[in-house]
């Protein structure tokens, strides 16, 4: 691509690589959201066990989710997707 030899590109392989990157981004985002949700539920349901580590995790995960959504705006459309 950098040499502008577009006729020599393996389009199928490139498409697969792009799809794999997208899936990886979605998995990472889903994992962060799951951790955030778990800690928010613990925070709400177990007030006696609240601690600075939960608070730090909640803050950290919120920041990471926001950063990922900024870098990969296409993930926003997946937020309401039940799959």
C-alpha cells in the first residue's frame, strides 16, 4: 500500500485483518464494561465493603471506556446491542 502498488494487495487478507482488529476492540470494550458494571453493582449492593480499591477501579474503568470510545467511535453503535 505504501508503495502504491494497489494491484498487488491481498484484499481478502486485509479485510480479515481489519475485521479481526474490530472484533478485538469490541472484546476489549466489553471486558472493560463488564468490570465497570460488576464494581458499580458491588458499590451499590455492598456499601459496608466499599473501599478505595473499588473506587479506583470504577474511576479507572470509566476513563478507559471513555478513551476507547473516543478512539473507536464505531463502538458507540454497539452499546445498545444485546449480542
